[in-house]
C-alpha cells in the first residue's frame, strides 16, 4: 500500500515503503491480538488510529 501511495503522489517519495508497510501490518496484527486478549475492540481501534497518524505524517 505505501508504494502505491508514493506512485500516486499521495506519499512523499523519500518514504521507506518496506518499513512503512511493516509498521502498518504490525499495527493491525498487534491491535487484533490486543483486542482479542482484552476482549475489546478499543485496543484495535487505538492501534489502527496510531498507524493512520504515522502514515499521514508522510503525506505529499
């Protein structure tokens, strides 16, 4: 997904797309694990919201 954003001009070209993809995947997976462990969707929402904030910091 980050590579598509760079190609489409939505993300700055200097972004490390592999690192950003890893961050996004880890955030979603981690949020899912936390949500299951805590039996609450709030943990998943917090993790995905944090990933969105991180990604928005690289907007073109």
